[in-house]
């Protein structure tokens, strides 16, 4: 999920998702570079925080880790 959603706060939604569905792994994707956003996402229950500037290299790894797999992305 993106931290800056049009109608909601992604950090708050992360916390709600984790309360309602504790087994759900939430990966946050954001353009925010500040450490405070990463920490807020972690405290809300996100398993990973990927900056959009790193999405091409880090998103697949974060999703694989959240799913508990070691797989690689298909070309």
C-alpha cells in the first residue's frame, strides 16, 4: 500500500489491517524518504517499507520476504 492514499492515511490503515487480520503482511510503498515514515509504518505493523525510488530493486524482495519465500522475480 502507498502511505499517501487519496482518501486515507496508509500508516493508519496498516494498523487497522493488522488489528483486523493479524496474519496479513503489509508492505508499504512510499515516496517519503524520511526515517520517521519508515518507523511509523514499522510501529503500525508493516513488515517492510519500500521507497518508490527503490521499487525496481527492493519491492520484489520485500514481497518475497513478506510471503516467506526466497523466490526471484520473473523477467
